[in-house]
């Protein structure tokens, strides 16, 4: 694939690992690392390796001597007899009861590379199994992103709510002197106190939801997360790209390699194979059928096995494999198209949130001016405390919306990287 960059470079959060200086902060890159280290299916990697090793040894055993021990006892209704008279010579017929015990050895000498091809197929199967583990773990990243950035949003919202509470508490202190001087009625204080209690409720709701999300996040990374943990990120330059580095792309290649290995086996199955064999035995009669005594015997030799014609079965198998390759190519094309659509959606979200951020800044500036004017009016007794609360709450909500849009930009960036396989 030809690399094509969209020359839109933006700052993107690439977190760093926890260290002694920031042990109270959890970075998303560290979450990815812990996800790969602790997700249960990772245990299958060792199991797949062990299984593949056993299967490879079984395949390699084709080169080892195949040893068999056989014994038989028979009784037959008739035997060979020689009825031609020879003066002074008597030829006894073999006994109708016969006994034989043998040790048979077969040794593969040449199989045209069939065993090696089978080992390559086993290697391909093992690599596919392991790649599936990576894909399974990688599929959890988008869910992890959702949890992480939702917690981050709640963290920032909680900070803003505490700031709002502090501002109202300060205003309450100021108004108390106004009540003493008779400028403001005591009911205005009650309104502020009720609003402070309402903010306390909201903070409790935020903290409870945050703890629940942290609990879910801890299950993904396989470690308990302290309630006091903070989520953070660093900013580094990054560019959009059309390249895809998802593990599924490697899986498509591995599946094609497996078909190639199977195709190679199909070809080699028809080639000649050479064996050596030997047999040592003890029986009555032995190889000399005219000797009616128990005796030892042996046979050694070589044999050639060749199936030059299988009624086009191998040919049809190879055609099936070519069809399977085409199916995989179609699946890969569909996958790439789906990834491109998802990536475009994240780019659209990113651009939209950037435009909204510009408006957020303007809104906050205006809201701060309105709140400042309301604060002065309240202290002079020209407006009610409820009017001031409306204005200061609107300012705080504008700041929350701005934080929300900032985090949605981060969310879109990290989702884009996960979709493209960049992280």
C-alpha cells in the first residue's frame, strides 16, 4: 500500500508509563500495556506453543523407524504336498497348524519433502492461533478508551464543580456581611446554601460514577486502581495516514500462507516415496515351507510407493484452495474498507470538536463577563441570589462543555490510532 499522508498534523496525547515521579497518575499507554500483560487469553500463547511443539514432534516421527510386533497361530484345512516318488527321498508336507512371531521395522527414506511441508503447515496453524490472541486483546482497546476518557471527563467535571462550590462559598461569606448591614435579606443566603448542597449532591454522583468506571477499567488492565488516582496525558505531534497496521492484516497473510502450505502438501502427496523395511521372526514353518520345525528367519528390503493418478482429486483440492485465497482477499478488501469508514468518522468528529472548541472559548469569555456583572449587582442588592446562581452555573456549564469537547478530541484521536493499528 502506498503511504499517503493527510497533511493535518495535530497534537495528540501519547501517555508515558508510571514512574516514581507520577505514581499517582494513570496514563492510557500504561493501560494498553497492562491490558496485553493481564488479559486472560494471553495464557493461551504458551498453551498454543506447547500444542504446536507436540504436533511438530509427531510429524517429525515419520522419519523414525516404525516398529511393530506381530504374532499369529493358524490352522488350515490343506497344505502343499509333494506326491512325486523319488527313490530314497521322502518330502514331508507342512503341518496344518502353523505359528509365527515377527518383529517388523519400516523406515522412511525419502518422501519428496512431504513431512517438511506438513511441519510448515503446523507452523502456519500455530502462528494463526497466536495472532488470534493479539486480535482478541486488541479488540478491547476501543472499550478501554471509552472507559478511560469517561473517567477523565468526570475527573475534570468534578474539579469544575469544586471550583464552582468554592466560588459560591466565597460569595456566601461576602453576602453575610450584606445581611448584617441590611443591604441583603437573609433569604438570599438560604438560596446560596441550598445551591451549595445541590452541588455537593452532584459531586457525590460524579464520584460514585467515576468509581464504578474505574472498577470496570481495573478489570481490563488486571490491576486494582486507587480511587484517588488521576488520569493524565502528554501531547506529541501526529499525522493522519492511510496505512493500516491492524493485527488482522497479518492474519489475512497468515491464512494465505496456510493455504500455500496445504497446496504444497497436496502436490507432494502424489510424489514417489521410498521405504526400507526388515522383518525378523520365529515360527513353524519358517521361510522354508518344507522344514516342519520351529526356526528363525529374517527379510530385509526396500520398496517404492507411488500414486501417479488419483482421479484429479489433488487437482480439485488445489482449485478449492485458490478459491479460498480469493475469499480471503475479498474479506481483506472488505476489512480495509470498513477500517477506512471508521477512521473517517473519527476524523470528522475531531474536526467538528475543534470547531466547537473555538465557540466554547468565546462563550466562556462572555459568561465570565455576565457572572462578574451579576456578582456586583448581587452584592449591591439589585438582583436576587437565584439570578446570580443561574449566571454562575451557566458559566460553569460552559466550562464543562469545553472540557467535554477537549476530551472528545482526545477520544477521537486515540480511537483513530486504535482503528488504524498505530497503538
